[in-house]
C-alpha cells in the first residue's frame, strides 16, 4: 500500500505514535519533476492517444510550472480543456490560451459551470463546495472529502443534478458515497470560491466541528451527554439560526435542536432549583443578617468599649505624666508621647504640647545611694557630678547618667576627709581634713598632691579653702591671712595678711589667677591684684561703704568685675579698677547666685524659686521656676544646652531656659502680623520720632524701614520724647499694603504704604484721625478708621475713592469679619459691650462680649468663631455673628505665683479654627482647644513680664509666632508631629516594654518613637 502525503502536512504524522513508527523507515521523499519529466508528462499521454503537442506549447507550459509548487493539477486541467477544444490532432498554444492557460483554465471552467446553474441549484452548489473544504488555521485551506449522506436536503433531485453537473466539469469526484474536490488547485485558482471561503471562514470552522460532533452523537445513539452545552451551544446557535446562514443538513439540525431543547429543560430545572435555593438562601440570609446585625452591634460595642477604655487610659497616663514632670521629667515625656499615640484627645494633646513646649524640667538624675550631701559638687557647667565615696572620688556624666573614670585614692587617705571643692571642669577635687590633698585626673591615672600645714595651724582646717576660678590656683583664707597656691606645682604664690580680721569671720575668698578677693564678715570687700609673687591692694573706694555679711564673692568671666551677693538686697557687680557699680539685681532673699561663663546671664535662688536674669536687663528675670519645699544647692548654668542644673530632692535636676535671651532696649509701641503670618510690622518710639519697621516673620530679619513720623507737638512745642501708645498698624489681607497711625507734626496721622512698590499711597485728608485705630476690610476694598471719643467712623472705598462717615458709632478696637460685610467695634464707653456693624446696611447691633472691659477681639479665619478677651484675663468664645456664647476660657495666670491675672493683649486663631492662642499683658501665652475649651499644655516659655503685642499662626497652622514689647520675634512649633519628634529626641526613646506594661498593663505594647 502506498500513501501520498503533502509535504506541508507531513509533520502532523508525528502526532500519531503508531503512524510515526511505521513511517520511520518507509518514507520516500518525492521532489518536484525536472524538465525532462515534465515534458514526458505533457507529451506522452497525448501521443498515446495519437495527438500532437506543439513544441512551443510544451516549452511554455514547462516554463510556467517550473519551480511553482502545486501546479501539476493546474497543468492537467489546462491540457484537458485544450484537448476538449482542439481542432484536429494538434494541441496548439492558441487553443491553450483561449481556454485560460495554466492559471485560468480551471477558474474559467468552474465559473462557467457555476453560472450555468439556476439560482436554487447555484446556492446548493455553493454549500456543497464549501462542505468539501477545511479552512486552514495557520496553514493553507485544504479539501475535505465527505459522505454523500451529509448532503441530504429537502430536494434530492436538485442535489443529484448539482453533483452530476460539477462532476461532469471535473470539479468534484464521486467515488461510491464519497465526494471530494478533484483538485485542491481549485481552492486557490477560482476567485469566487476564495471569496466564499474568506466570507464564511469562521462559520466553516464551527460547521466542521458541528458536523464531527453530530456524527459522534448519532453514532452514540443520540446520547444526551454528547450534546452541546454552554458556550459551544451558544456559538452554534448564533452561527446557524439565521436563515441566510442555515446550511445544516437534517441530522445536524436535529443535533442542534436537541441541544437547544436540552438547554431549555436544564434551565427549567435550574429555575426551579434556583427558586428553591433562593427561598433557602433568603431564610439563611435572614438568619445570617440577624446574626450579623447582632455580631456587628456586639463588635461595635466592643470597639467602642475598647476605644473608650483606650481613651480613658490615655487620659489617665496624661495625668500621671503631669504629676511626674518635676520628679521624673524623662518618664513624663515618654508617658505624654504614649498618651498622644494612644488617643488624640484634647487632654493628650495638652500633655504632648506641655511636655514639648512648656516643660522646663528636662532631666532628673537620681543621686547614687552612697552620696553624702556634704561631700558632693557639680562642675561649673553642671554636666559632671563629683562626690566623695569610701575608697574613691566618683564622677558621673549628668547628661547620660553614666559613671566616668573615678579619681582613685586609698580608703585610709580618704577617711575623715571632706570634699571641699572641685575645678570647673570636674577633673580635680580638693579634699581637706587631717591633711589637704588635691586629686586630679591625668589620662587614665590619678595624681595626688599633698599640701603642708602653715606654721601654727592645719592647712585648710580653719577658714575657707577653694579652687580659683581659673582652675589652676588654690585659695585659702585663715584667721590672719590669705594664701594663694599654684596647686599643680605645690608652690605658694603669695601670702597676704588680713588686718583687724581676727575679730571677724574670714568670709568668702576667690581668685581668678590675676586677682584675689576676700569678703570678711562685717568689713568691706578686699581685692588684690597679683603682680609677680606679691599682691597690690586695689582701693575700691566707692565700695568701702559696703559691708560683707554672709555673702559670697565671685569674679566675672572677663576678670574685671567682682560679683557679690547680699542676702538682704540682691547681687551686684563692681568694677575692679574703680569700685563703681556696674549693674545690680534687686531681689531680696537670694541665697546663691551664679554667672554664666560668657557673663551674659545670672542665675539665683531664693527660698521659693530659681531665677535667671539677663545682665543687659537685670530688672526683669527671663525665668522664674518655683521650688516649693525643696533644698537647692550647686546651681550651675550650661549655656550651650540652655539648661540650669542644681541638686535638690535627691537628684541632679536640669531645667531649660528660653534660648533667645536677646532684649530690645527700645520697646515696641505696637506690632501687627499680616493675615498669613509671613510679615511683621512694628513701631518704635524714639525721642522725637516714631520708626516703623517691616520684618520677615519667618527669619526675624529686617525687610524694610518705612518712613519715620515726627512726634506730635504739645502746646506748639516739640516734646523731649514722643508719647507711647499713639501708634497703630494694620495690614491689608493680601499683605501688600500697610496702614499705620502715629501722632505727627504735619497733621497727617494716617499713612498707607505700598509694600510692593515701596511707595506712599495718597490718603484723603478727610480720613485723618488724631487718636484711634485703622483696619482693612476682609476683602481689602475698604479702609476703616475710628477715632476715640468721636462719632466719626469713616469708611474709605480704596477702589471707588469714596468716603462714608457714620455719626452714630465710635471706637478704637475693631475687627473685621472674614466675609467682608461686618465688623466689631469696641469703645471704652461701655465696658465689655461691642457694636456689630453691617457694612452694607450700616445696621448696628449691641452685644456684651465680655464681663469686664474688652481688650482684644479676633475672628477665626473661616468666620465661624469670635474670641473676645477682657482686662481680667478671661476669654469668651462666640459664634461668628456674636449671637450665641459658646464658652469662656479661664483667666490667664500672672507672670509670677501669687500675682493678679493678666489682661488679654492679643488673640489669634489657627487656620482651621481648632486652636486659639491668647497672650497676657505680662507675657504669658497659652494655647486652647476651641472644640473643648481645654488648655493645650501650660504657658509657653516666653519672657516673663514682657507684654505680648501680637500673635499669628503660620499659614499651615504648625507654628505660632509671638512679638513682644522687648523680646524679638519668637516662633513655637505647635504641630503634634514636631512635638513627637522633639520629645523622642529629648527622652532618647519612648516607653520600654517593661515601662509600658507597668503603666498600661491592659493595653498591648506600642512603639511611640
């Protein structure tokens, strides 16, 4: 048996294992015919029938088919047509061309055969030919033999006629019941057939599969499981249900109808099952819904309970943090952090800001158990703790709480000793007792120096002994003289007799290496300048009237002044050259004072508080820290860390002081921030003029100096100094114009300055006021002025250049509503009463805004809230129309304990309106939560006693800017995120797991830093 397989289908034989094995050694590859073979294939069949083929025709056919695959069937048909149309015995080129040639003969035959059929048979012929083709899928289209049964139609006669007609034209071949295309060349050579295939390619693929599945179904005795379902059925239905595409035979139609009927049956069963399922699901869903509702309610109650418990725990540890600020500052910071991270409530927000902004206490290092209170000292910057132990002199780093290398000594040498003093750096210690010794650190070793006892007495046993302030000398004051030693070389520099001192205590002594001072009880202070190995007495003639009490003396860091403390009056510094007073701090009851190493700050302590003064302004302390019922010693200043350190309550305590200690000598008369808080305008009264400055509120640098205003004359004469509180400032909301008022010699009191062009804006003379206030409306179109004591409230439309005067209203303090249509006017005629003016209708409504005289008013930026402060320090919150009172904030505390409440000087809302800043006339600034009227932290660390003139939040609401009368611009970060970072840096970390479980045993641990 011989099988012929086309080369392009040979690879498919490998899909069948048995066939591939059979072909392995029985395959003969047949290549194309060569020229001689082609000539023989053309000529010999004709010669066998007694026919002649022209040489030209033979050569032409060979030329046309040479190298062209699949051309033999075309040649066969072309020669057949040439034979059929021959004349005589010769097959000529002319007849060959007339019949269509190699490529046209079969197409011409097929087209003639098809066009000869009537329409009904032509349609049947198309369907028959398409059934005989398998459309290629990535390959060429091929012929597909079929059984004649596939052509069963409703008209057998037409079917028979079409088959005979196509067979006679040699387009198809009938072999018993098998029908096939005569040549596959017909598929590519007949354009009409190619068009049919392209139009119906997808349908032909579906039809081929449907035919195959139909025969399988029929072979299985029409088993329902062999029917189409799902997408295959849908696809077949869409392809063959339309009349124009219904090319199925009766068996195929039966197969498709059976599948559709089965689907409908299944759908009916499914519908009934679905209805039963829906009823069951509905019942189950109802039960589940009920269970879900019950579960959700229980879950929500559990969540609410957990949330309430968490909030309660957060509030509780916020309270605990407040109680620990003095005794354990670091743990208080960590608890404040934990409270805020647990729940964002007003109480935890307050605790967070109190720890980050207001908490002076920075650390408390507990004293070691073996510390003797009489044998312990702090270094000059308070960073090192030194104390006498049994067998060594121990040293600790106060900042890290870590022990440093000790000063080593034998237990026998230290027995009975007393730690008299240490050097400023804490690296050397003076021990007195039976012997006088200095122990000093030399790398990792300890050096010991013994000092001899002077004739007739024990060195250091009587009088006072201490290190000099330069750390290189040792000063001793006995009953009759003062001695100065170079302790490093154990060399006596000089001895100076104290005349008539036997009847008095030697008092305090000190030296800085260049000078030596003593302050014997009941006598004037004595100072000697050290020249070589002798001392020259300085007269200090103005100081001879001063008598020493139980005082201490100390040289100033520049070495040219002597600080003396007088318990009854305060502390002062006198010049060593002249004895004249340099400065004095008046404060009775001081028990110790300490100068900073740069000489700019003085720290002191009385029975109730620790105080800090600027030397440039010694009349007002910059810090007052209460120490009720606490024994304080070793007060020191760390200027680099802005911290005061002292020993008290069994610990070394560190409290912060304001880093900005600058003080403006000339007080500001008025200050005003722009609406976005980016600019600050201030007025300064200087003798016969008022200066106006514009500052960058972000950096505090000077942006512009506005023209001065000469003072207003009194009785026709120029005054020696301008009157204060005569100036006022107002920014336009966009910040591009500034209006300022000041009494002037020219009679022009109101000035408007364009900040973009740096030029003066012409102001109508009718708008001038002598003593009052100015304000731009919220939209910036109107400039309003009010004059005290006069009913001439003026409204200047800066765009239309018109002025309106209202005669039935007067006042000085005015605030504009953000809607631009109304404002609040205050006057001193009726305390606490404000007048709400509608700028459109000029209608006036009276409202008592505060219980006492109203001193400040401010609207929230969105107009929802109005705040009014009074002279007693209370602040009342209203809705934006001042119709409903929303609450009252308690009075601002005084600058010092026991002082009276401060009147409100300034108010400012944050951009979102949730926070209100209030400032008292003695410098106290506080933050309030407007949703709960709860304070946010304690008072901010401003300069005590310095009135605050203006407040403003930054545009993002994350910081508050404060302008004081003497203190420069200060900025306080109020953003919780910044406060968290600050506390994490100061505390070093959040609560440890052990600390967390100790304070919050019911809540899972959280990382707070």
